[in-house]
């Protein structure tokens, strides 16, 4: 795991008042969830289910799958490492620039990692193919039909599509039941992202029963804690009513994009989600990050450690209009300083 993931709030204590650094929308009303967890606090005095079967059954029922087609993990990241472990020593192709943990997990388990940057340039000898869709950090969504055609034309390869940010786009993605019908597709999902609960670490993957069985047997007992299971069950029951309004959030992202472009000092990559990758025309992302954190209590993601990017890149996730306006003003002040 690399140093420098987003949401490194712990480094700044109470200085941060607006967090743009992780790809979650932070203004979700969690009062109902807090109440449910408060009612279930006594569960921490007992072991959780060794394997979170009850939660897997709830997810399966929601998406018309069998429980064996669902595997709940300690965040989507645990699923990434488990998959890499099951297929250790293989050749993995990773579509970049993207989340570092695919390559990191593969290297830990002795894969030969081959980065590629276009679907047309998929390495022929790859045995596993890792594609983040919507992609992190760019927010780009790959065409669903193109991905299906890729899977159909390479039945000898295992495709892992990370759809952790599936909730934050209006573009069409592979459906959960649809993907599970392929013998060579694994879909990763994240309740962490949708419901802004990164501290609880709740993810899962869906696939054919054979694939989930292969991976599930490597999962550590009790990897998903009692409160995480309780939270996930509550969110499956009530979550549709407390999630962010995505059309509204994407409209605000468009407004924020226009404000940032108006500074004349930024290049913004096209995005299909609420988060965006930005390139500075002058200065370094690390310096901007420190300035915003120390002087304005605003946290952004220095994206320079994504493979294929350099020290000019940073990433932000759209927040409230008031926070977004403050971010633009603070960035403008930093630009005035470095140009003076």
C-alpha cells in the first residue's frame, strides 16, 4: 500500500473543515445510522459472524443473485488483495492511470504487472485484467458495450471491473446480475463510497459462484466487524433515502468545473462522476495541498503518485456549493502568491 492515498485527514488533526480529498460526498445525514449503531453497540462484546453470511444473503436478495455469488469484504481493497492472492504468480494488466492497489496487490502476490492505457492496447499475454470503471482518479466511464465486447473476445482472461464509484455516475454500467452471468468477470462494489462510511470498511464483490467460491476460501475469518455488518444492513434497508442526489451533485460539479477553468491556470480531465482530475499549469500539487490545508482548512488529493501522472496533478470530489466556492477562492489566492 502506497503512502499518500486520499483522505489523509489524520495528518492535520482538527485543522480540516472541508474534505475534497476522497471520492465521497461528505454531507450525508448519518443520524439514523448513528442511532442504529448506538442500539447495537453491545455486539462489540461478541465475535461477529466468522463469514458475513447474513449480509451476503441480504445483498443477494436485493440484486436477485444467489448468496454464493456475493462475497462481502473489509472494504473493496480486501477483495483486491484476495483476488490477487488466489491468482498469484499470473500476468496482470492494469488500465491506467488508476488506483494503485491493483498493482500493489498483484506485486505482493508475485504477479507480473503490465500497465496499459487504452482498451485497444490490452497485452495479449495478460491473464488478469484490472479496470476501474468509473475510473479513479479521472472519473471516466468506459462504454459498457465496449467492455462486454472485450470480455467476449477474451474468454481466456479474467476481468476485474472495480465499480466502487458506480453510484456517482448516470452512465450505463455493467449490471450486477448481468456480470455474474459471465464466467470470467468479477465486479467490485463499495458501500464505503456510496454512503460515505470509509471508516467502517464495507465492500463486496459479485461474480459467478465458481469465482466467488475460489476467493471466499482465502478470506480471513471475522474480517468484517459487527458494527460494519450492522451498518451495511441498515443502509440496505434505508440507504436509498439518505444517499446524495446524484443529478444535483453532477450539476454542481459542472458549475465547479467552470469556476476552476475560469482561473486560467488549470486543466481538467473529462469526467462522468462528481470527482475530477486536475493539472496545474504552474506549481506543484504538494505545495497547493499544504497551502490549502494550513491556511484554509481544505484538504485535496495530491495525485502525483498515481502511475503515469506527475507532480502537477491533484484530484477533488465535489462538495456543497459553499465549500466549492471557498475552494476556488483559496486556489486563486495560492495562484496569486506563486505568480507574484
